[in-house]
């Protein structure tokens, strides 16, 4: 384990995918980890158990990030367990693809509620409750830069997240808290792979000059840099971690 003083991180959407990889990585870096999930209790507990098996500390915290009261309760649980919170990573997200002309109200409302309002709910609570010197890291998406048809609502929420990130970084003046976004290209998780043909996955994997899909660990490493002591001078930025796709 590296010589990082034990800080506390809440990772939303940490039951699988990028959030789960990040939980294991930040625990190995010395963080106490709050593994958030909405519905996947078993997988979230498995992530926390893996952290503990490796000698780390973790709790699970159920909260639908779209629900402000649930987000407050999640911070309460983190403070009860670990005495405070230093870092939050907004990984919880959904991606439902539909052309704008064909997008129904439910898809629009759900995507905005989880990706945008959820990130806002967690950022608002973090801005009030993070210990000085903390970090807020939001997951955006590099698909903003490639403007793919059917990604309109998803892209709209992620563009809004980048906007929140820039302004919150300014609003944290005097607290020593940095606020950044990480915008992955396609990463081999359920969110990306579900519903796509092998041909489409292969095509999208080759959109970047490194000619492969990102893996959850590729993104966890970038977030870990921002969350750790060496990333402290990066503030108000979006890091596009996408193999050079755009
Ligand atoms: P996954 O689908 O693999 O995991 C999503 C996670 O979010 C799960 O843990 C899920 O838990 C949780 N979640 C979903 N809705 C909610 C909610 N309302 N409240 C709390 N948790 C919730 O996604 P990825 O790991 O791929 O994506 C993580 C982030 O990275 C997302 O914000 C995504 O937009 C972004 N991203 C992903 C890319 C990719 O190609 N994979 C590319 C660019 C960005 P549960 O099952 O319990 O709901």
C-alpha cells in the first residue's frame, strides 16, 4: 500500500464497470471507500468485500443519486463510518441511445435525472461537506467530441456536467478543493457493450489510433491521479481519456 494518509472517497455507481475498478484502485492507494449503488446490492457488496480482502476499508451505501434525500443520507453514512469525506467521484450514469426525433419523455427524464441531476445532487452535497483539500471528479464522455447520432440526450447531460465542473471549481475558492471531469472514450463495460453488435463494437474500438477499447482500469488510473497527491494542481479541467479518438 502506498504512503497516502487515509482519506475517504465516495464513489457513486461503484457496483460495476469503471466505478468498481476505481474502488479497488483507490483502496490500494490508501483510501477508505464508500461503494455506492442504486439497485445492485450484491455486486456492490462484492466490491467492498474485495477491498477488505486486500486489506482496505470499505462500506456500501445504497442511494439513487437522482434523489437528493438519498444523497444526503449517503454522505451521513460515510461520515458515520469514516468521520468525514475528502473525495467524491461521480461515476453513476446511464446511456440510452435514441435519435432526438424518436426520444421519448421517459428516456429524456431518466437520463437527465441520473446523469445531470444526480451529479448535481452529489456535487452540491460535496461542496457543503467535503473536508478542505478535497477533490470532486465527475465522469463526462468523449462522445461529446464525435457527435454521434442517437447520443444527443446523453451528450447533452455530459456537456452540462462539464459546465457544472468548471463553475464549481471556481466556487470552491478558499477551500483547496479541486473539481475536474474525466471524459472516457468507449470503455468495455455494460454501459457501452450492451445492445451493440460485435461489428459495431469493433468499429468503435478502432475509432482511436491505439485501436482498442478502453478498459475500466485505464480510466481508474486517470481518476486516481486526480484524486491523489500528484494531481492537485489540475483544477477545473476535463481530461479526455480516449486513446486519441478526438
Ligand atoms: P456501468 O453501466 O458499467 O455502471 C454504472 C453504474 O452506475 C452501476 O454501478 C450502477 O449501479 C450505477 N447507477 C446507475 N444509475 C444509478 C443511480 N440512479 N444511482 C446510483 N447509481 C446508479 O457504467 P460505466 O462504468 O461504463 O460508466 C461509469 C460512468 O462513466 C458513467 O457516468 C458513464 O456515463 C461514463 N462513461 C462511460 C463510458 C463507457 O464507454 N463505458 C464512456 C464515457 C463515459 P446499479 O446497478 O446499482 O444501478
